[in-house]
């Protein structure tokens, strides 16, 4: 047995996006337009709100996981019509839900789903589906 580490599919490859995060403390944090959440995106909303609009985001081709903790705050994740969502977070005296329903247009073959997980403590996390619209000018 050699001392080399086995290959890890979650490590960013050269040119690949790194994992990212969003944070809100007593304020709003909105991410929309063209951006890359990376293979994992962590969200913390503490007595504030975070909106992640993924309709024009560059999701990782190997899959994207969003890990959310909302404490007396709220997180809204917006996906496009062709994104498959897997949501398995928990709400404690709050709510954690996938309100997106099934994709309204079929996802491209081989596209991994978006995985949303985490905890809402006296707060709320929801995933919603909306049509893509033109990207507003900056």
C-alpha cells in the first residue's frame, strides 16, 4: 500500500470553481446573475436574509450542494425550470421546504441534481422555481 492519497472527486480541478459561502447578520445578502456557487456553497443567515438566485449561475458539472443554517432568519433559493432539486433539510420551530415542484422542462441528460440540506431554527428555508429571464444590466 502506498502513502499517496486516493483521488477525491470533490477536490477542485485546475480551472474548476472552489466552494463558496454567503453570510447574513441582521441584513440582506442577495446573489443573482452570473456567478458560480462551486461544488459546495455554505449559507448562514442569522437574524437576516439570504437570497440565492441560481437561474443564471454556473452550477458545478459534478453536482452542487448548498448547506444552509438559518437562525431566526430566512433563506430563499431560486432555481430555473430545468433543475432537479433534492431537499432534505430540517426545520426546528421553523420551516425547511422545497416548494419548487418537479422541473417544468426536462433537465439535460446527465445533469446532476442540486442538493439543498441544513437546518432552520426559528427561521425558514425555501426553494422556489421560476422561469429564466434576461439578466439585468449591472
